[in-house]
């Protein structure tokens, strides 16, 4: 991955595991300037976890940069890859509560929220629940989990662009179950037998890893389809999508009035095949006060050419 457009790599100056209840421990870290503007990075998936390079969107002189792994993924424990875990303590409401606990434990009064893809949905949900805790929003690859968005990715839209990869995605599912892929995968991902859930998790995750970048990224596909990554990722994602994020249809777009006053930048890749621009456009129409940036040489991924620079510029714009 070429990260030329981003700030140089940095190391965290503090990190730990936050006990949030329900037996869950959340891995967190802070880098940049301890006196800087606080910003929290919300990763995608859900279930994607954070990576060190995600610190590099932010000017380390200006920002106090918080990364954390949402429940069950990355370095947070227990891992949702454990077949004994039914994920009953892993919902959007739990993640919002974890964000509040983390904010208070770090002594932060207000922070900026930077989220892409699922991270954009969580950022909107968190800001709408706790508008007083949010000083700014940077949202990329807008995803609000409406029926049309989930159907686009799992029931035909993306398949029209990647028919070769779609064939691989549907291969593990018998023909009679292919009318609802999220359900069909749910049965297999939550089967306790690794001979069933591991190949299902790999196929589920490969579909996403292979379709999110503007150009194929073999390194991303390889890293994401390692069973230690793919099993928690696929199980968490599928669990959230089975439940539509516990949102009512259109909830995140309907509640824009609650956050309309917050400075915000919406950044969308023109060629995003995972969360196509229709949703970013709907958000722009609902929230014209937010800066709207369309990146022509980008798909879904934050690492795409053009996207790195656009996100860095957005963070520079909101830094003070
Ligand atoms: N999932 C959208 C999402 O949040 C349907 C997402 N897309 N790709 C990612 O996350 C990774 C970069 C974690 C693979």
C-alpha cells in the first residue's frame, strides 16, 4: 500500500485495554499531540479493526489521535472469532456506549469523529445520540445500512460490476438459498464446526476485500482472508447486517437535524462499488451545510489514490 499522500508513520504515546462490561475489553491507543484537537477514528466492517497507518490522516502536531478496535475485533477481547460467542453483547448501542466510556476515560470533553464505510454509519449514529460530545465529523464512503444498500452489495448490484468475484462468493451457498445471501451465510458463519464456518468466513471476506479498492490489492485480500482476521470480521459484519445495524429504515438520514450544526466533511469515491455514491448523495441532499467532496480516482477504500489526499485535506480543514 502506497501511503505517499499521508503524514509520516507515528507511534502511540499511550495505549491500553478498557473494560466496558459484559466481559468485553476494548483495545485503544493515542498518538500525535497530547494537547492537540482530539479525534477518534472509527474503522469499517463492522469487524475490520484498526491499523497503524490510519494514524497518518491526521497532522500529529495538531491532533490527539485516538484509535480503538470495536468490540470483538482487532486486539479487543474476547474475539468474535470464538465460535462460543453468540455476539449478544455486540450491537450498535454497545459501540456507542463504549465510545462514551472511552471519551470520558481519556478526559476528552469533545472530539472529532472520523469514520469510513461502517465507520461513517457509526459516526452518524454516535453523533446523533451524543451531539454535545462531537466537535466535527469526517465521513467517507457513506453507508447507512438501508435495505437498498445491503441489497446492492449482497444481492446483485456489486455483482454486476464484479461477476467473476460474485461467482466465488455464491459458490459455497446452495442454489435454493441464494435468494438471500446474508441469511444463507449467517447459518454457516455461526455453525460451531470450523470446517463449515472458516471457509464461509473466507469467502464472505474475500468478496469485500476484492471489491473495495479501485484496483485489485492482493496484499489486502491476503491479509483479510487469514482465518484469524476473516472469522471475526465475517461473523461481526453478518450479525450487524442481519439486524440492519439495529437502525430503523432511513434512521441515520432522517436524524440529520440533530447534528446539522456540527462542522462536517463528506468524502465519497466516485467509483465506490461497495457503498455506491447514491447514499453520499442522499446525505449531501439532507445535509447541504456539510462540505461535500467527490473523489474521481477512488473506489471505497480509504487507501485508494485520491482518497488519501482528500481525507488528509478534510482533517487539515477541521484542525484548529
Ligand atoms: N462493509 C463496509 C465497510 O465498512 C460492507 C468496509 N468495507 N471495507 C472495509 O470495511 C475494510 C477496509 C475493513 C475491508
